[in-house]
């Protein structure tokens, strides 16, 4: 999940099929697996809060049966002050208590303003189950067919859902998940690239290098040398 808080200028952003021009002092909530993109022609600054369901388990459960009608919200003064106090301008990884101090009031504002409605689209439910399954099993030997079987839909239906929701395909999203996990290991450990490839679900170092370069425009070794202190 993500929360984007604009601290300077105006951020132009698309979430799903909706476009937003987010002014300074406002925020946007991006639910899990929601396609989103930034397209601002002018400079701006913002805090991008990226977090997993582990920090907000009850809210994550709520999102399995509800979805927001709107994504834009106005943070309360208390929430905005806390975010400014605890979130420095540079990239950081907040500890648990700092993260909760910032997230809790923001989620209170999100629940009050984003107008959540029950999910009633069977295809949306199937897609949600699919991406949840992939998040848990990406390091295993999974495929479009095996994933479709695991969540109980036809592979052709699943392929179409990926095209509609992600404007991509199953393999591209799977590689994205695997490379994202690999990038964290490259930053935080000194284990070999071959071992990282295996732990991330790639069958060979060659397929790992190819997928990583397509996503990050550099090899895993180059990425490691740029990110490690």
C-alpha cells in the first residue's frame, strides 16, 4: 500500500482510471495492487509512504471486502504535523513505532474521507486473490496456469484480467515481484547474486540478470555497488 502526501507544488497522478491534481497539503491513498502513475509537468515535493499489510492488518482485512470510491483526502492538521516531524526529505526506513505514529492518524482521515463501498465485482475479487497469492508465492515455481488453478479461475480469464488491470501480463508482474525482492537483498546483504536469484524465484542467474536489467536498466552487481554505502 502507499500514501502520497504532497508537501510542495501540485502532483498530477492517475490511480486506476481516475486522474488527480493533488495540491500541497493533500494526500492520496493507493490500495494494494492498484495501478498508479505520476505525470507532473512541474516540480513538486512529496512524501511517499510505502508499507505492507503487517503494519495495518485490520485495515488490510477491511480492504478485502471494501474499496475506496475516491483516493484523495485532506490530512488533519495533527496527521500532517506528525508526517512532517517524522519523515525526513531523504529516503528512509522508519522503525515500527514511528511508522505507526504517522500512519494511524492518516488512516483515520482516509476512512473518513475516501468513501469506502463493499466490493461486488467478482472479477475484482479474483484479481485481488491472484495478486495476493503471487505476493506470497513469487519465489516458488509458479506460472499463469498454476496460479489460475490455485485461485479457482480459468487461465484465459486471468490473462485478460492482467491486461485490463496492469496493462501488462502475468510474467511481467511476476518478474517485477521477484526483482523487487532481489533489490532489497542486494541492498541489505552480502550474499551472492546467484543465491539472490535463487531466493527470489529465478531459475538461473541468466534469467535474473535479464529481468533485472529490463526493470532497473542496470545489472544486479551495478545496482548493489550504487546502493551499498
